[in-house]
DNA sequence: CGGTAAATTGACTGCTCTCAATTTACGTGG
DNA sequence: CCACGTAAATTGAGAGCAGTCAATTTACCG
């Protein structure tokens, strides 16, 4: 493994340890909620706990694979790369979400690329393990279906709020999204890179920069620390829904 | 029931008869494919066969309901109505697709509105019937999950192709979509109303009209009969992917 | 302290929206 | 079968937002 630090702390995709689902502190959010402890006794293949630094690739679109990830911490971007190399972010998924669920329908090829936007902790679950457990606990199939329904709901909201309208409103919705799903205890959020924000709302990088600069000038977005911003949720919400100032 | 004809033939939402899943000629596409004949012996509630004229409402967003529809013929638009009355079409679903699947996750409120874009034939399946069958045939849960995955895949494609870029390219993708899913044996398609096309690609009605008029002038789109159009798939495909004339 | 990549800003062009007028289509009633 | 009325579609003119290209500044890592 090479060590090319993207941040001062770590580093590379790392194997952190064997997952202990029985004592998972967020099991209620995870794919395996509802399964009895004994279900984890005799797994066909182990579940590993992985740490991905920002920018690390969980998997790439079109590649063969046999594992699903459930996110314990951080934000994962699902993206599509066009023929010309342009990127479009289709979803941002946080703690409790599962990625790679398309493999459960028999295929073995990922439909999108999954890239860590943050420092991400995720459990790597082999598809064979899920299929074995599904056979024994039919409830798991319903769980997976609920996860898909969540993805669908979130994507629909994505399309409605960030898919059309003036760039300023779309970015306002993105900020609200980040506040809702990634804010720390102080309500502060870590902004995406300009390129990523552009890939979410479907505009050019320059437009993103201009709009964000304008929000800062008007005091709707305030820098509280390196990479940490606080936004005036009230005003941004008004901006997102109305079409004024 | 009032009778306000939208076309010369019928008319109103009609009960056509009891569905006979055992002899369904497109059962392989439907939700119940894979179920043995005997599964239909003792349903808790009957499955009805419904005919919806263009514009008929299958259900409206936010309303209570307890049935899922599977489409046998025609095109159904799933749409969201904004606070200002503006409509945005999130998906167009054709034969073999199921709508209202969100009810299977325990809720009883539809998340979108479903409206017939065409003359639509659909089977009305009570949720209790599906749940009872799921208990007996776990395979059905997987079927429903696959349907959701299909919706998700289609929505992703929708976002990528019709969610950004110049209006001309987005409309080109819409024409290709209609050709793929609704063309008759001659390859001809029935265009949506200008308002509906605008609600799909997220532009104004005027822009749609201008682009369509331009395509007609250039011979890429030809009227072969009332409401029936034939398009030069080759040229439209080039237009959809490249950015030139 | 230096180098590379990202972000910012400006000027200009072009596309799309809005508003408005006109034409066409279509169902209704004579 | 034809005349009429409403709604949809079409077309035009003008303004504004966003994209592109290019130059500059800033940030970040070694």
C-alpha cells in the first residue's frame, strides 16, 4: 500500500478490524437491524470494517464486485462519469445507508462509482453473506427493499430541489441537505469541493464559486474554522423556496 | 360518473373485469411472475382490471390508499406538484412497471401523483393481497425489490440524460426514451403534450415548442398521422450525445 | 519558502425565460 | 356539415442568467 496523505491525519484505505454486528452502536440504522444476535454466529464470509480517506474509491462503475457497503460514518458520493470525463453526482449517502445494493438482484457489476467525500467508515458485507442470511431471515429482504425505497425517495427529492431552477436556489437546497445530513453538534457543515458542488447541482464550477461568494458576502454563510461553515438556515431556506433576493 | 370525452372513444375510468393472473399474457413482466398458479386460488381481496383514459388520475400525492397498480398497457406519469401548482414529472412508467410500491413499506400515503398519459390498462392489487402472498412466497419480496431497483435505474438515467445540458439535447433524450418504451410496430410514437414535455425536461413550454418545431423543420421528426410521429433515431441519437447542430 | 492545484474574478457570448400577440387545433352546438 | 369558442400551440421581442475562456489570487503540501 502506498501512503499518499490527502489530509494530515491518515491516508489510505485501511482495514480497521472485524465488524462485531452484535455490539454495533448504530445497528438500528443498519441493514442488519432486526436480525437476532445468533444470526452472526456462522457467517459464510466475514464482515470487515473499513476506513476510507476523502477521495478514496469504494468501487468504480462497470467493475465486477461481490460486496455491499453500509456506511457507519461520513458521506459517500455516488457518481456517473460521462464519456468526456465529466462527473455527475447522483446521490450523497450518509450513516445508515447501504451502497452497492444493485448486486443483490443477481448482477455482479456496479452501476455507479462510489467515492468517499469525507473520512468514511463502512462495513464491507459480502453478497453471499446477505443472500445466505436472506434465506434464513426473510425479513432481511424487506430491509433491503426499504433501503432501496429510501434511495428512491432521496433521489426524487434531489431531482425536485437541485435538478432545476436558478443556480442560487439549487445551491441553497444543497446547503440545506448538507446541514440536515452532515451537520455536527454545533450545526456546522463541511462544504464539498467546488467541483463536487458543481457536479451535484449541474452547473459550472465558476457559477458555484460566484454564488457561494455572494452568500458569504451577504452573511448567509459564515466560515467558523478551516473547512467548517455555519449557515443561516432560516434565510437559506427562504432563498431555496422563494425566488427573491 | 360524468362523461366528458377526451377522445372519441371512451371516457372514464372503468372497471373492466376481474383479473385472471393465471392467463395473463404478459405475466412474465409483471410483479407476480414466478408465482405458481395455485397462488391465486384464495386471495384475500380480488384483483381488478382497470381502464384509465388519458389524463385520468390513478392516485394523488399525499392521499391515503391501499392498492398498488401494475401497468399492462400505456404510459403512466409520476409527478410532483409544487406549492405554486407547477408540475414536475419524475418518471414515466410503461407495461410491466408497478406504481405505488411505496405502500409496501408500511406507510399508507402515496408519495407522488400517478396520472395516465395514454390510454392505460392496469391491474389494481390490494396491498393486503401482496403482503399475504409475500408471507407465503418470499420470492415475491425479491420481485418487488427488483421493481424498485428498476425505478431507481430509470430515474438515474433520467437525471443523467434529461436533467442537464441544452434543452435540445434533453428533448432528444426524451424522444429516444419514448421511442424505446412506447413505439408501435412501425416505430412511431405519440408525443406528450407540450406541457408534459416541459415538465419532464424542466424547461418552459415555449422552449419545448421551439425545439420541436426546429426538429420538424430539419426533418428529424415527421408527422405520419394525427398524434403520431416518426423520428430519425440515428440523427436524434447523435444530437442527444454530441453537442452539435 | 516554493510549487502545484484549486478557487476567484472579469468580460463576453449565448441560451433560455418571460411576457405578449397570434395562429392552430379541437370539441361543442347550431 | 359548418360555424363558433376555448384551450393549446406557435412565434416574436427583450432581458437576464449562466457558460466559456482567460487571467489572477489564494490555499495547501512538501
